């Protein structure tokens, strides 16, 4: 296979629907969700609910990764093809 040919990969129908819907969400929503989970975790920790505080505190990285994915979908479009270019 020549090195200059690009292999095309297509998203499945479920991933495409999810990307279309989540691309409608503002990217800062995920940042606020992460900050909210950290604040809730701190509050729970101060209330002495250590196990629940740890559980809620672990949501922050997931929200940030979802926000990153959301931003990539917005910038690169579905299947890595941006219709705005």
C-alpha cells in the first residue's frame, strides 16, 4: 500500500448520533461539571463522608475527558472530516 493513501474509517451509527447530540453542548459545561464535582467532594469530605467524597471527586477527570472529546468532535467533525474546511 502506498504511504500517501489515507485509510478512511467511518463511525458507527450510534457514535455518530452521540457525537451529533453532544456537539450541541457548550464545552465549558464539562469544565463546570468537573469543578462542581470537586466542590461537592470537598463539602462531603468536610462533612466526614470520606467514601462518598472520594467517589464524587473521581468524577472530575471523567468530565474533563468528556469535555476534551466534545471539543475534538467540534474541531475535527465526524470521522475526522470537518465540513467547515
